C-alpha cells in the first residue's frame, strides 16, 4: 500500500548516501551517542545544545517524545563504516504549509569538515523538498555559534534575520537565534551546489 502524505510526516525515513546513513533514532542508540559526543567534548561550549555524556539518554528520550507528539523526526547519523557519529532531526513540523526546520545537529569531531555533513544536508533537503513537498526549510543557530552560522551560509541558505531574546542557552543565558531559510524555488540551484561540493570528497571517506 502506498505511503500517504500524512504518514510521510509521521515516519522517520532512512536516508543513505556514500558518506553517511541517517536512520530513525531509537533508545538503543544512547550508548553509542554518548561515546560519539565525547570525541571533541562537544557539549562544553556555553551556546551548544549538544548533551554531555551523562545527559544523552535524556536527550534521546526527549527527541523520541517529540516524535511521538508529531513535532519532530529524529535521526541517528552513521558514517560510511556504519559507526554512529552524531544526531540530527526535522522539527517544527508544519505539514499544512508545508515547511519544517532542520537542526539539533552534531557530529563527533573526527567526521567534521568531511563529506558527511554535506551529504547529510543534501539527503535531508532532498527528502524535505522532493518527498514532503516543503515550500521552505528553516535552520537556526545561536548568535554566538559562528562556526554553525558559517556552515549554514556555505550550504546556500539565506539569512532571514535574528530573533532577539528568543530562548535560553543550556547554561541559562539568553540566546539570540539567527534564522536562515531555503525556499522551494531556490532548491534546484542549491542542490547542484551541494552535489558539486560533495564531488570534491573522495568516495572512500567516512565523513562530511
């Protein structure tokens, strides 16, 4: 039986490429994610939303609760060798528009700045625009997360603006959120851009 449009917004797909495989997040992944997050001590920046090793199980439980409530579709990220190296998700799902956000993304340090992230974003955006029929995809990050802001801009997303005093960082400090978006009519050119970037990475690489 064909999958209905509504069901596509409720089920986490498996998205696979040469450098990365995105699979539905499960509670059983918590231990491997706790190991991955220690590569680079990713949780130490005050503006980071990455969990510390002791908080990974609760982080996964929250993501799965958001999925059950119809608000998110969380993924575990695996490298080319099948090792779990991080997590990402669709969130702020609005199938009536339709649009969504991509975020809560983090990777073990060893796979950063490789073909993994480029291909992961390509797969996520392809599914969002091609399968879910989104007219817009949004990405947000903290004002202070300059690396993330630069990475989002390199994707080809356009900065919409800054939501001031939007939320709080994990340490309780107030966060200004920088908002980027990609519109459906921009996607074909951006897809070609991402594919060109991906071609620069050797097929044997195990990351972004």
